[in-house]
């Protein structure tokens, strides 16, 4: 059999043959256990490779519930497992994903439970700007697919915000530039939420500031901003990386307040710019976008006022011009009155002649009638009228019937008067409410406004006071002049 030999001269089994393992001549090394050899390998590897830097592509990235981070680093020809304990994993400045090329620093060790060797990673960074840009593009496509950068999500900025919230470093030149520009254009109430703008924890602080501003209640002790500005000065892609973090992008997209992103210079673009409602090329430009120029507003208002006054005066001016033009085309008053004056003179003359002629004719008729107005003639006419009166027969029914009809109409009117008499229901228990200046009070509101009310019953009247209000005590009337106070 291969690997076994048998010594026929001595008859003893060697180390390569036989059923029972025996030590060979000159051998003083005892067999090692698996645990012992694993520990020896572990110490050897850790002593030899106590500090290494590896460059490779992340694969199989996963984070355990304990917070530890597990992955594999690979290149074209080999793969090595990696583990990063929770404390170091929490200090990562980027989100590890499959396919990202990184440089990992740590030490090699072995895992006896599986007879594998692995690297315990102390720190990890993206391998070069190209890999960083590749990660940025990958994150951008993923968030864009979720609709966080959609144009329909963009909200219009308020024209004149009363309160502006600024998320930036309180010690940098950015906040000074923003405050200076706001003071020049339109002095506003600014609330600064100080945060780190680069380095470890900067993304979490920026996201917390955005959510903090959004959680402020309107009308509270701290006024809620109408507009937010997320600002940072220029820098490298590593310096601006915090504004590419997913936590910042989602905080901007979820903000209930419109956001202006002013990160870096004009050529710098971050994912925060895509998620914001408006991107400003610089922090100073963000202040210019946030508020208009006070002087320009004043000039525009003055211009509008001037145009308004011109518009108000223009119809009057046009009306005056039209009136003057039409007045010039009207004839002179003297020319208008010439015809009627001449006609009046003609009619006056005709009236005078007509009256004179009428007087002459009346005088002649009176003289001709005087002959017929003699005493015997008048006496004869009187006697004739007396005879006609004596011969007339007057029936009593002709006089009684109109009297009866009139009495019936009078009775009907009397019955109607009794029905419409407002004091008639007093005998049935009703009362009539009046006031000194009001003959009739019909509503509770009118009654409450009177100082004194008079209740008229069937057997007399009674003065009362209205209550001072709902649930209030009645007011005591002022004593009448000449009446003593019993109390």
C-alpha cells in the first residue's frame, strides 16, 4: 500500500506502516493536538503579519446584530475573509457595499474553528478617488430610483421668509458670509444649528439638525424656520463626503421645510444638492436666493404706487379731455335761448290780445244776460223748482239700505280690530313687553339691551330688570326720582 513499509528483518512497524502508531528511532517529538497546532499557527501568523494594509474589492458585506462587520476582500486571483469589530465599524466614514474597492488596515490572524485565516480590520477607506466616485455614482442611482431626486418633489421657496435656519459650522467663514449677505439684502431672523461639516459623525449631526428644525412647532418658544440652508465651504471630495451620505440625503428629502443646499463651490456637486429643493453654487449665493433685495422691493413698491396713482388719475384726465372736447362742440347758451325767447315774446303778445278780446266778449255777454235776470223771471224759476221738489216721491228704502250696508262694514272692521288688537291676548295670560324707548320688545337680544322692561298684563303693568348676561344676576334698577330707597 502506498505510504506504508514493513521491516521484515526486525519485524517492527515503522511510522509509515502498521496498525498502532509507535515512535521511531531517534524521534523525541510527541504528536501535537489540533488545538495546539492551531494556536501555534495563530501566533506565527499574528507575529509575522501583525500590521498589514490590503487593497481589494468588498464582497459579501454584512453587519451582524452585535454590530460587528463581516466581509471578504478579493482581487483577480484570491479571496481573504475580514472582520471588523463593533467599535471600529462605528467609526467608518462611509457605508460599505459590495463592489467597492477599499484599503483595509489591520492584522492577519487565524480562525481555528474553520482552519481559515482572516484579517481583523482596524480601519478601512475607499481606495482612491476613482473608487470613491464609483461609490458615489452607485449611491446616486439607488436613491434616484427611489424617487428622492424627482423634480415633482421640489417645493417652491417662500418669497420672503421671516425666519431662516442655517445648518453649518458656527466657526467657519460660511456663516459669516451668509449673515453678511442677508444683512445687505434683507435683514432676517436667522437661527444657526451648529454641526460638524466634515469628518466622523458630521453626516449624523447634519441629519439631526434638519430633523430638529422640522420638529419645531409653529408658534413655539423657538420660532420654526420658513426656509433652511445647508451650507459648507469648498473642499475635496473626501471633505464633502458627509453630504453624500444617505442619512443626510433622506433627511433633506423628508424635511417639511424647503431646503437650499449650498455645499462647496460652484463646481462641487453632492447628493444633498440633488435632494434639496434648490441648489446654490456657493453659501453666499444661497443667501441671495433666500431673500430679495430690500432696496429693490422698496423701489418696486414705489413704482407700483406711482403706476397705481397714474391709473387712478388717467380716467379722470381722459374724462376731462373728452368733456372739454364735447363742450367746445356745444352751441352757445345765447344761441340756444334765442328761439324760445322769441317764441315766448310771440305767445305773450298773443295772450295779451286774447285776454283783451275775452274781456270784451264777457262784458258784452253780461250786458245781454242782465236783461234776463229780472225779479219776476227768478221768482218763476223758483216756483217751478219748488213744484218739482214737491212732486218727487222719496222711498225710505233708498236711505235705509246704504245705512245698513255701512253698518255691516263697520261691524266687520270692528271684529277685525279686536282680532288684531295686541292687548287682546292679555286676558288669556299673555304679557306685552315694552321699554321706555321701545313700544314693543320681540326678541331676547333686544330685551337684554334695555335698562328696564315693562310687562303689561290684563290687570296692570309691572317694571322688571333684564339679567346682566347668561347666568348673570339681574341688575338693580336705579331709583326713580323722588322715590326713597327702602334698603
